[in-house]
């Protein structure tokens, strides 16, 4: 009888030990492993500074989410996604690229959202004089005009629309220098490799080496918008939705405003 009681006591002690030590370890490890999420966001180059500043704001409450950005021209990013490059979220600088991905079935239905708007401006080196309008681009002293490649860079597409609307595209076409993204346009003007360039107002604001001489009238180009959507092969759709929602929060809006973006 005593030996049976002893066995019961030992069994009880072992069970208690497993519950207090072994079981939590068995449970906690899988949960910990699943709690860390890598979020890949392919975004237009003109969003670089604003998204980099928003990143730590989001991670203050989402410490388990690691955000990785892939910046480039919207057209190039679209092609990357179509070719299988990893991406959870795509933020374009134009409607065209998002439309194409949606038509080809790459997007999660119902996740499209416009997060910001922008303006197109003509910039020159800070100390340049004599250029005050788009019509000055026809002047002989203007040798090189930098714009984004219209087929893949939304800023270039908007630039072409403006120049065609003003009926000067054909007259200045030989002066055009095409860049693979809007930040290359800005760099060309900053370094003096181009006499003028067409960029977004938000690009001009981050540079102390250029100045804005004129803002394009909005009626001369398609609406400059930044649509966002979640890629349907994402393994982190819920986290992607949370981050997308955060971009419309007050803290994120403050950052967008700081860099000169227009809120929708």
C-alpha cells in the first residue's frame, strides 16, 4: 500500500514538472517562430524618404514585423512582380501599372487604395537664371532636358503629356535625356548633366541643389496618384493589410505632409 502511494506521488510530481517546465517550452517555441514576419514593399522611387520615415513609426507597435523596401520606377517594379519577384505590397506612382497587374490577376481583390497625390514641377540648378516657364525649354541655351522614360516612369509619362499639351514636345524632343526613374532626373539637374528636369514637387523639396521654376497645371496631365495594392501571392496578407491601413493613419499622414505629398 505504501509503495503504491509512493508511485502515485512520484507520477504526480512528474506530471507537475512536465506542466511547469516542459509544456510551456513545447508551446512557446512554435508561437515565437511564427510571430516574426518579413514584409516586402515594392514602391515608387519618389516615396523613398517618406516610407523610410514611416517605417519606425509602424514598428513601434509592430516590433515583430520586419519591413524591407524595394524602390524603383513603377514600370520596372511592375515587371519584377510579373516575373515572380517577391513582394507583399506594390505602391505605384501611377494608375497604369496597378491596372495592368489587376488585369493579369496579380492583386488581392479589394485591396487597392490611393495613399497620396503629387504635383509635377520644372526644376533647374539652384543658381540658374533665365528659365521661368516651360516655353523657355525651346531656347538655344537649354541643351539638355531630363525626364523619366515615359514608357516605364510615370513622372516621364506626365512630363510628356504636359509638353505635348503645350505643343512644344516635337520642338524639344532632340534635347531630351531619358532617365530610368525620377530620382535620376533629379540627380542629372543637381550635377549639371541636364539644364532642366521635370520631377515631382516632393523630389524638389528634398534637394538643396535645385529650385522650382514652375508647377505644371494639373489639367495638362493625368492625375498624379499613388495607388497601393496587395500582391496575391503574398504569404503575409493580413500583415500587409495592417501596414496598408497604417499608411492612412494620422502619424503616417503627418509624414506625407512633411514631404509635400497631397493627401487624397
